[in-house]
C-alpha cells in the first residue's frame, strides 16, 4: 500500500527560510496553509477507437504503474500568507515523474538530500571521487526525495487551489 509518508506545509517569514515551520516573534508557530492530499492509480482503458484514463485505488498499484497525487490547499487564516511553501516527499518505492509538478504561480524546486536543500532543474550533484577530486553530475528522477512549491504571491484569506504530481512505482 502506497501512502504519502509525510507532509510539511509552512508559511515562512522570508524567502530564504529552511524547510521547517518557523516560529513567530512571540514563539508561536507561523500560520500554515491547510493541505489535503489524495492519491489514485492512473489506469488507461480502451474506449472504442481511443483510450481514456480512469482512477483506481493506489493500493492496487504494481511496478511501473503511475500514481497521481492531488494536493488541495486553503488559507483559512484571517490574513495573507507570505512566502507560503508546500513541501512533499516522493513516497518510498516510487520515482517522481518529471514535468508533472508544474503549477501556475509557484516556483517548483526539487531536493535530492531528503529536503535539506532545493534547486531548479537541471539538478546538479556535487560529489567527490575516490581520489578526492570533485565532480558535478546530473541527478536523475530516481534521486529526487522531495518537491517544493513556493508561492510567488501571498495566498489571500480564503485562497485555495489544487494541483497534481505523478510518481511511478518502482
């Protein structure tokens, strides 16, 4: 059974904040977006001359299947949420499907180090060879551990939306 392992949303006080909920000046946690995540298996079925995509429970997924995650968010606070981010892990046993996470009004970045740092594609890994020399290699989709959607504009009170991303079962 595939389950999204963790979900972290936050409203950071500055664009350079780390991927943790920041505390306000009075020691309170910063307000966050309310987020709901649903998953379904994508199933292609024949319909006459063509085909259609239908949904099935993610528990039925097998190696090579595509799982679609639908993420719904809502600002249920009384004020704008500045620098709101939604960060989701790529579930264990799956590989992120490139170009499936684009959302208008957000900057999408990816992590290959369990959410410690994020970057835009192409994802570059700085590694050391056995002789100590440094080398830069491009990361593959299988190396992506987390996805971050950074909202470019404040999310107003009552602001809501949804987006999707896909993973392939290993």
